[in-house]
């Protein structure tokens, strides 16, 4: 009887902890786009992936970090980081603090087999002024890592290939990932009857390319606003639902972003835990 009570007590504790975790995720401030503040800026913003030492049983660990530093403390600082393994969402982290200039995310993930890892992070800050005036700053960062875990070679990793051996592995891993992602995206295009010729298609992991390059026929200022509002929608409709997924049931691949060539709206297509979803955002 005592054993049963102990098991019941442990179960209650775990259930309470899980409920608290979900509550805290729901209570985290949403990412909200506000007009840019030219008086403040990020002095540092980076994401980084590296191979840790082997952990035994044919597994290894990946060091996953994301950090940012603003030139002064802000009312609210918040960073979001997403990690993909061969195109599949492996994990996501969101950190926020008030009245600070720095955010740091540090994680270790255990994996097996050869993989192509990609991380994308969104760094955000809110500055509150008198008379309820709110402005913001934003920046994206990214990194990638190829890991070779093959019986025919020693455990190795690289970001840029050196020599024919690493070039061959780069092509092999990227080809495998692209085949998987194209299959997933084609299913979404067919489901929502998308005319892909009417859109510029950009994988979420390629979005940082537009940090210093405007979208076609747009200014950099317009591009920054669209991307800031895009992350606002992603946080609410993709990141929070993915974070609230229980246990090991998280199933999702890199979302595909479709910028309409008429420059009036964008679509975000993704599948999360078996459910196809579409986010529509009009340019304002």
C-alpha cells in the first residue's frame, strides 16, 4: 500500500511539474513587432553548433547555443532558437528577461548517426518610453553543422567541407534533407492548392539571408517590418504549440514561407504533429 501511495505521489508531482512547465510557456511574453528604435542596437547576436565528445553507445552530443547583447538594458529582451536535424524540428527554446541587456540559451542534445544540423534564432528587444510609446529592435542569427557518424570512419564534424571526403558527405546529407523537405512541402502545396509560381518560396532556416538583403522589389526597411511581423505570427502559431507538445511526440519539419509576388501578403505552411497548417499574414 505504501508503495502504491509513493507511486501515486510521484505521479502527482510529475503531473504538477508538467502543468507548471506549460503554464510558464503560456505566460511568456509574446513576441510583438513594434516600430524600430534607431537609438539602440544589438552589439552581439549569434547562434552556434558544435560537436561535443562521444557519449558511448554510438551516440554523441551537440552543443547548441544562442546569445545576444544589446547596447543597453531594455524593458523586455527575448530570444527564440529552433534546432533542426536533417530538416526535422529537434527542439526549440525561448528565453526572456526584463530590464536586461543579455539573453543566453545553452543546451546539449544527444543524437545518433550522421546528420545535418541547422539552428535559427530570433533576437528581440522592447524599449518602453513615456506616453506609452514602445519601440523594438530585432536581429536573426543562424549556424549549421555536418556530423559524420559512420562505422567506416571516426566521429567528425565540420561547417565547411575540406577535401573530397567531407564534400561527399556534405552533398549526401544535404541531398537527403532536401528530398525529405521537398516531399513535405509538396504535400502542403497540394493540400492548400498553392500556385507556387505566384510566390517566392523561402525555408525558415534561410530567412536570415534577408537580414541585409531586401525581399524582391522592397526596401530593407519594408523587409525588416515584414520579417518582424512574421516572427510575431510564428511565435503564436508555431513555436508555442510546438513547445507545448508532450513527450517525444513532436513531429514537424522546416516551415516554408511563401512571399506573394504581388507584395501584399505571405503564407507560412507547416505540419505539426500530423496536422497541416497555414498562416496567412497581410502586409500592413
